[in-house]
C-alpha cells in the first residue's frame, strides 16, 4: 500500500482517487475550495437550482466504469435517463429543428428541414463513427506519450488510414464539402465548440464528435449534472478516500527527481505519489516553480471560455427542451471574434439549458431555470464589465426576437459567471473551459502527458492534460493515471 495525494477534487481527481483507492492505496485529496467537483458544481437561488458548469452529459459508460472498478452498485448513487430530443435549434431565418436521438428519425427530419438526402446524413454519421473507432483507443484511452501506445495494433491501423481522418482540412471545410445547406453546415460546425475550438481552425477529424451525441446519446442525471460529482464524491468517501477541503496546495515537494509530497498551509505532507488535478499552467507556475516548465506546451492557445447568465424565468416555454441553441447569423465572424479578435460579436450563438424540463423541482411551479450561455474568448484582460453589459442586451434581444416574447420582463433572479470567475474558482488558466484549444492538427500531441519524464512519481490528470477537456475525457485521464501508477509501483 502506497500513500498517494491528489491535488484537486475536480471530476478527474475524483475519477483518479476512486480508482487508486480501489487498487488498495491510501489516498488523500487536497482541495482549495470547500466543495468537491471543481467546475461541476451547482447553486440555488430564489427556489431555482442551477448547475453551474457542464450541462451536456454524454458517454455515461465512463461514470459506470468507475462504480464497477470500486465494486459498488451505481444505482445506489447515480441514476440517469436518455434524452429522445437531443437539442432544439433556432435559426435567425425562422428555421427550427429538433435533433432527435434516433439516427433514422434524425436523418428523416434533417432531410425535410435542410433539403438533404437521408443517406447523405446517415453516411456522415457512419464516417463520424469510423473516425471515432479508429482513434479513440489511440488518442483518448491511453497515455499518448508512452512508447507502447505507438506500437499497438490500433495505432498502426489508425496511422495507415490517416487520410480518411480528414486531418488536413478544417471541420468547416469538411462539412461544406458534404452538405450544401449552410444551416446544416452550421449545425455540424457547432460540434467544434464541444472542446472549445473553432470549426474554421480545428481539423476535420473533429467530425467524430457528433458520433458521441448521435450514437452514444445524451443523458440527464437524476438531480442534475451536479449528481455526477456528488455521487463520485460519496463513492470515494464510502471506500475510504480522505478529503481535505479549504486546503490549497502551495508546492509539490521534489527530492532527487522524485515527487515526495506537497506543502499545504506551510506544512509538509509526505507521499509516495503525487497526482495533480490542477490546471497544468498553475501547476508549473506555482507548485513547481523551481523546475523547468515545458513552455511550448504551456503556451498553446487556450480553448474558449463562457459567459453565463443564470436566470430564473417566470414562464414556461413548450417550444424549448433541456438543450436549446439560438444560432448566430454569421458563424464565421462569431468565431473570428472569439479566437482572433479575442472579443465577443454582437450576434453570438446563445445556448439555453433548462433542467427543470426534466427535473421539475429545479424551478418554482410555472417557472424555468435558464442557464443561458455564450462562447467567449479566454481571459486575457478584456474589459469584461463592458462585454457583459453588451452581451446581456444582445442575448435578451435575440432570444426575445426568436421566441416572440420579451424575456427581459420574465427574469426573476440572475447570477453571472464569466472567464475571470471561472479562473478564480477553479484555477483554470485564463478561465478556459477545456485547457488548450484544438485549433490545429498537432493539438493532441501538444497536450501535457499524464506523467513527467524528469520527475518520477508525479502524475497529471484533468481537462488541461491528455486526453483533453470535458467530463468523459477528464474521467478517462483519471483512469489513465491510475493505470500508469499501477504499472509503475
Ligand atoms: P476542474 O473542474 O477544473 O477542477 C480542478 C479542481 O482542482 C478545482 O476544484 C480546484 O479548486 C482544484 N485545485 C486547483 N489547484 C489547486 C491547488 N493548488 N490546491 C488544491 N486544489 C486545487 N464539459 C462537458 O463534458 N459537458 C459540458 O456541457 C461542459 N460545459 C461546460 C460549461 C462550463 C461553463 C464550464 C466551466 C465547463 C464545461 N465543461 C463541460 C468542461 C468541464 O467542466 C471540464 O472539462 C471538467 O469539469 C474539468 O474537470 P477537471 O477535473 O479538469 O478540473
């Protein structure tokens, strides 16, 4: 039995601590906040419950896998249901489109709305699946930086078929080649935002993302997204992981090129293995100050961030569902603002998440809890006060126009999250949602590995390292770390 300390109780830290405890180690988690979950948390206001961060739940098998590893029945902790409507879309020209989970039904509806052959849509999805199947075991499920990864059969297979992965074209160009209708292109371009990238820069391989939504499906946990982190936290405690809250780690102790512990509130805490779930940039800048940082990796441009208005709305809208998108008219300009001008366009795409559609207790009777979000650049010192005032005005005008109702009159309460507060609450560099962006084809290789060659017994998990951001990948990073540690000690 080894003593392992984990820095941070984000979703990746929770995944890692449960797996390492299940391997029989003594595991202690040190968390700066007074709650677990990091970005995956929630709050209540005036009878409304809001999930604060993630709202889209895909690939529940990765959560299930953690309960299996811990040999505990998931149903005691966590339940979820599949959505039959994935997302409702509203376009400025008045088009509305309800994306169904069932592929055949989806293709049928898409064919009617966007004047495209059903087979074209089904073929796109099939290609999306091929890309996922070819690369998942290489890019996502293993450490990308161990030689054995490169030598596996799956890797070689993927490399040989690299042409069919559309790495040398952008997602937007790839979609424009497949679909004539610009609205359908916009629909598929949006998947770049699932890892905080631009469809006009991210490679065509990202057309595998729709596969996650349209093959594995989208789900809603009973009790909301917050139940993902809360159920894992409960499981971790039940199997004997020890948590220390309000315990910001100040330093990682290294002796003779080995991690030997951490410093918390000026006190040395020794350990055989240290796992950091903190963003990789503050890990190097604050916790490993005396060590050489991998500058090329740390200086990768960040993914987008988010500006969110949590609104208690005193009306119910039957045309809305759990996930709703109000598209901008000019998607290209919107992304040019986010990634090149580092600013927010006056006509942003607005995403509204309403958990009270599935969880009626999340809002008072006759009301809805609107999580209203736009993509914004990461924080590089913009005048957020002015951006927020302008965005609020533009969002209200846009949604009111498309829903034909003045929503400003319906806002009973409001809270706001912006890149600065995302950064200060979770230490995520520049408040980016997904670590570095995937705006170039080498991004996967430029993410920090899950270990450090020059410091033994130090491991990295979380959205800013391999395999990337988002709940499924963060859960996988915890798994990869636990497997690397099992092999190493
Ligand atoms: P984080 O959640 O960033 O947590 C890191 C933890 O480490 C924090 O609790 C922090 O306090 C702690 N910590 C850091 N440094 C220290 C230190 N020195 N000492 C002690 N503790 C420390 N993903 C999806 O899958 N679907 C979505 O719909 C989605 N939407 C999102 C919307 C928003 C608004 C946001 C913010 C994120 C969204 N994401 C989504 C991304 C997802 O939330 C993240 O990728 C994921 O939660 C990151 O988890 P993590 O384990 O890397 O760490």
